[in-house]
C-alpha cells in the first residue's frame, strides 16, 4: 500500500460521521418531501399524550360521581337488607357524600371502568329493582307479622269467650 492510498484511507469519515451524515440527508429528504422531522414527530407524540391525559382526566371526573353514587347505594342496600328495611340515606347527605368522595376516587383511580359506565341505565334499573325487592320482602314480613297478631288476637278472644261461657 502506498503512502497516497494510506492518506486517502485516513481522510475517510468514521462510521459515526457517516451515520450522522446519513441522518442529516434523511432529515433533509423528509423535509423536502413535506414529512415531519424527528423533533416534530416527538412534539406530536407529546401533544397526543397530553390530549390522552386530558381525556382520561375528563372521563375520570365524569365517572367519579357515578362511582360514588353506586358505592353509596350498595351500602344503603346492604344496611336495608341486614339492619333495617326502611333505612334510607337522606338525599342531602347522599349528594354531599358523592360530591366529597368523587375527587378521592379520581385521585386513587378507584373508578368504575369506562366500559361499565356505558351500562349506567342498566345499573340504575338493577338498583331500582333491588330496592323494590328489599321493600317487598320487608312489607311481606310486616304483613305476616300483622296476620300472626290478628290470629293470636282471635285465639285470645275465643279463649276469653270460651272461658266466659264456661263460668
């Protein structure tokens, strides 16, 4: 190898320099073709991520009150079923609890999944039917208790009448 050939080899760009030059050419070609640059792509992705975050926050804000309401309704139904059938949470208190608990649900991500939120009418219907069922069971119990008292009263009256006739 001659000195002249060796000098030509030394003047050649390194692999890193070649890669940087190819990247510049690629960016130039993309710019000329109207394609976004890498920086524009990164900015677009960042904007998209911000938009998705904003949409998720809006969805959470929308779902939080419904989640709180559903949780409170479940608590109310449990108390009605196990403690007393006429128990109800006053509307004002219900609204306060929903309003105050919604931000906590958003903060900790304890929300009804968005796919479940689309079934809100069905969930409300189930709640209404559950409430009707609980009320009906309570009413039947009360009616049976009244019937038992009436039967006991009749028996007592008959016993008193029998005792009076015997005397």
